[in-house]
């Protein structure tokens, strides 16, 4: 298990109140929701299979024929037996011209009892070359490592940048070098295990890591390979003398450890992590947490296929948190946003969950107060999204919805406790921001297959464009083409619908993964454990001006 700090004697868990649930698992509505969820999960599994398949059978077989392990096999040998690996951004590059997964595996795993951020090039995809989505995925992984103080272990086998796309990689790619040096400067260890090529710019990955392991007759680390050296200097050389593991172990000193094969290299990496003496800086969880009293399997049928149909997020909470216990804060005020306290795998959390979709002034003010309380008590926040945004209309504008919505967004933006977001259903408009969307830097953000996110719903957006076009035609005194309008609305709705779906958004790394609803408690538990590798401290003031 990951190491935790000793925080002294713990108070006993509060006596749980009776758990009430209104879910009828035999109702036609529930069964229809469940079937729709299973269909979406089947589609998701098919896309995940593409990432796992790497470059396809031909290149997988070629790689194995060289006596090499696949990226995920290397990770499996690296992490502790029978411990989970939380893979991040598995659908990166989905919908682009590049393979799903972006030729890299990233995630969090436990090595010798220490949670680490692990990255592994997939050499079956164009030799592990980095494309623009590989870069985005690697940078997101480094961001997670830095925010949560997770040691970084890089399993390297890459020929560097995918040259045809260099214009999109070279300039921003320098951030990878920056990140490695900043991680080291912050006292966060970095380990590079080189299994094959690590050339050109990729040579700086081991060059800037704290600890470097190379494999005999396999590792090749050089700024320029023999053809480039020949062209640039006229010098004749070979891979081994130019950048082989033995040369770097004996002559250049770049290799700190010399491994005889891949399993030996992974054993060495495990010993390096074991010797770090790494300790968590956040408070330890309550021991022996009680699982939910409501079945996690039932999460499949809670979200309607039509997101305009509301659902009660408390039913989700009851199937995720310890003992299904949720102590609600201000339950009668601003009822379309549920706020309250719970524990999850023994870690305290404050939860904000959209109950009826729309955020009004009362909900916004309640959220701001609740976020301040969580910061006062150093409690992480969990945001469960199902919102169409802040309420519009004359009455609400006159009632101050802008300043109250801004108050909530201000509180989220300036909160210092860790945030986790999960998109359950809709996440539209500024409501996405107020519920800590990607731009507000939650430590982790995941989506259910039922989730959708955009400026607004497809029908609303198409309707707005139609109204604007109709008004423009009237202002110019020309007749309005109703047939063309219908076609435009249908086209816009289809476009926005496709661009709102979780796989589309996940492919662009707007989340850290699309997860099976039944895995929500496990995923959140792994995230909370990783978060507590760093200190958990809230803001003490510093929220800026709240407009009253």
C-alpha cells in the first residue's frame, strides 16, 4: 500500500444515518438507462482496445520478435504485484490523424509502496515517435506529478519527434525538458529507464533525469545517430560506441545503472524507488473505511439517456462514498446544487453536485460559502457535473445572477484545496467553469460515457443561430428561407452533438479519461491517495473581491 504519514489517534467514524434511496432497479426507466450505458461502454471498450493494440499485430509481433516487452507489460513488471494502475488519457488523439493513445501510456502506479507517475513510450507505434498529442499527454502527466508530488518514472523507447509533424512539436516540446528540471528542483525524483532508442531531443529525457538505467545492447542514447554524425562531421561511428549502454556506463557516465535485460532494468528501477525514502505529506485516511451501503453496480442506470431529464446526484453519492453517508450542507437553500461532507476510502471530501441542472443565485452563493469552509478545514473538493449553466432571463439578471455566478467562479478559481471533477451528465456554459472544469486546473477530471460538454446544448445553440439569422433577414427586409433554416439547424445540432461527446473531448485531453460509472469510487480513491502525497492546505483569505 502507498505510504502515509502518521497523524496520531483518529476519531471514530460517525454513526451512519439510515440510507434512503428512491432508485427502483426494476423500473422501465432504470433498465432503459442501464442498457444505454452498457451500449456506450461497449463503444468505449472498442476505442480503448485500439490504444492497447498499439501499432497493430504486425508491429507488435515485430517488437516481440526482438525479445522486447510491450509498454503495458513493462509497467506491469514495474509496479507492485496485485496493485492497480490508474491509466490517464488513454483516448488521447481520438478523432485525429494519429493512433488512439498517442503512442504513449501514462498513469499512476505503486512501486515499492510509493505512488509514482509512470510514462511509457509505445515503440510499436512509429517506433515510439512523439506526435503533437504525445506531447500534450506527456505534459499533462508532468503537471499531475508536480501538483501531487509524485516521483516520475519514464520508460523510454522513442526515436524522438515524428518529423512530419515537427512544426507542432518542436517549439512547445521544450516544456518537457523544463518540466524534468523543475520536478528535480522541487525535490520530486525522476527516473529514466531506457529500453531502446532515446535519440535527438529524446536524449535529454535521461540527460535531465535524476536516475538513469540503461539496458545492455539495447539502449541507444545520442544527440545524433551515425548517419547524422557522418553528414555533419564526416566521422564514421556505430550505435554502440556513439551511444550504447556500455559506453554510457563506462565512459560518458550518463548511465547510473547498467542492466543486462529488460526485467533486470525494471528490478533496478524498483530498487531506486525503494531507496528514495519517499513519504506522503498529506494526512492519512481513516483506517478500514466502510464501503457504500448502496450497490455500485446500480450507478449504470442512474443517468437518463436524455440529459434534459433531471436525476438526483445524491443517488450517485450514496453509491460512491463511505457507508453511503452524506451530511448535506444547506439542503433547503439553493436546492438545485447539493453540497455536503463525506468520506471516500477514508479521506474526507466536500462534494458539490448539480441536482436540477440550472445554477441560480442561491446555488452560486451557497457554493461560494461551502468552498470557503472546505478551504478553512483543508478538505479536498469533489465536483459532480450535470449543469446546463447559470440561469438566464430578465428576473434573474435583475436579481444579480452575473455577480453571484462570478462569486462562485471566484471561489473555485482561488480555492487552494485539491479539486477533482467528474462529468456525469451535461456540463455546459459557464456552469462548466463554476463546477471546476479543465481551465480551473482540477487535480484530476474524469467523465462518464453519458457526459456532454459544450458552450450550450446542441438544440439551444442551433436555435440561437437560427434566431440571429431570422432577425438579420427581417432587418434587411428579405424573406427568410425556412427550408435552409431547417437544414442549418440540423447540421449545427449534429456538429455540436458530436463535439460534445466524451470521447471527442477526451481525445483532446480535456479530461483524464472516460471511466465506467461502476469504477468511480475506485478511481476517486486512487486520485485522493495520490493527492495526499502533497500537503493538503486551503486558502486562508485571498479570494479577491466578492461582489455582493
